C-alpha cells in the first residue's frame, strides 16, 4: 500500500470517529462501583428475614430501578449526607458487576457507594445499626410538612423478592447522598429536595466489559471496518481515474507531435 493510500485510510478512520460526536448526549452525572459477586449461601425463609427489611432490590433479571433518594448537607457527625440501603441479589459468584447511579446535573450531589456481604453487615455494629435505622424509616416514614415520600418506579416484583433457603449470592448496597450546592434560597438550603435517580446493575461480559457497552463497541467496530473498506474503494477509484488522465494526457501529447 502506498503512502497516499495509507493517508486516505487514516483520514477515513478519523472521520468515522468524528461521527461519534453526533451521538446523542445526556446531561446527567454518573457515579459507579465495580464489584465481584460473593459466594452463595442459604438464606433461611423464617421471619425475620431479608424481606422484612423492605429494601428495594436489583438483580441481573431486574437491573434497573428509578427512584427518589433523600439527601442532606454534610454535618451532624457525618460528612456524607443521607444514607440509603438496597439489596443486590441473584448474583453469580465470581462474576464482575458494575453498579451505576445516574442523576440530573441540575441537582448537584455527591455520592458514595459501598457493597457489603451479608455477614459483614450483620457482624459490624455501625453497619447493622445504619441498616436497621434506614429499614425502620421505610416502615415508619417520618411525617414532614410539604415533603413527599421517595417513590419507586418499576415492576412491583423488583421491590420485594421472596427469599428461600436455596443458596443465593447477595450483597447489601450502602449509598450516601450529600447535597453539593449553595444558593441564596433559604428554603433550599434548609430542606434538600428529593433526588430523582436511576440505579443500574450492569454485569460484565467475560468479566472484561460491561454488557451495556457491547452495542456501542459493535457500532464502533462496524463503523471502523466500513470506513476502512470505503477508503480502499475510494483509493482504487482515484488511482484508476489518475491513470486515465495520464493516458489521455499522453495521447494528447502524441497527437500534437504528429500534427506539428
């Protein structure tokens, strides 16, 4: 391949990458945590059990949850704002997962995400106290004038899933939300609005790439391959055209010589 052909193909690849800039953008913030599914162990169905906690849950079969979270300004003994708890269940031991939380850029917030195996939570006083307090707030929500309760959107079965004695790989998700803004509006500084968030559980394909990125990676691969093939066809056309022009020029020169 000549230098000119390589240059044309390089330009074609650059143009194909520039086309990616036309992909729709989203005005949102994302925080994520990557973890491995823990070993499975039996969960007894007798009460009290995990269902009694009334935690929202995600699983590979129900990986998406749209909800509202409470947030607070740092202070009162904690610099991480308000805490929320969730269940990540029906995981596969040793499988890599990515959990993302997305929220609107118009609601400046800092998030901290932590995952814990069940034994760690039950054996750590600070964690079990935090979990019990949050679970109690779900069962006995505080009544605040003018404040709406967090809403969960999605299939009802994604909220509470019966747990049986079969071995299951489960993690607790602890999520902190701290308001990260300043305004002259005294009401907003005193009462932080509820946050509209999307929580997404994304398994890794072959523990190498998030499954949600597979369509994008496939699109980029096809775009690059198409650009490469198109550049080869364009170079062949240009080469044939230039050779035709050279032949025509030679014939014209010969004709002039014979005429003279």
